[in-house]
């Protein structure tokens, strides 16, 4: 019987519910705005822009946007710009 008391008390403590974590943030609620007038870059435009970056010893960074598919709520990612950024410097 003495062995049952610690086991029962442990089981009762383990089953207690923990209150959910409350996050406090001053950040406003964000919404996704889809601009229907944004034009996607073609595959050849993306390849050409990427090659220009690599020929100048830089790396290409793709900028994506969302485009809604038809009248449904589904959306897809499209490439709208290619930016050239310097390559990270290796310390070794």
C-alpha cells in the first residue's frame, strides 16, 4: 500500500492540464494581399537574369509573389524579379 501512494500522486500530477502559453505581441495581424496585375517572369527571363548575376560574380536571389488560381481560394508562387546579391565571403 505504501508503494501505491507515490504512484497515485504521480499519476494525478501528470494528468493535470497545463494552461496554454499566452503570447503578447504589438505586431498587427497580417493579411495576404494578392495583386492580379503582377506579371510573372518567363522561364527564359529568369535564366538570363540568373546568368547575368553569375557572370558578374554575384548570386541570384529570386523574388516570389502569390497569384490566385482562377476564382478559387488556391494560390501559387510566381517569380516576379531576380535580384543580384554579393556572394558571402568565406573566412577559410
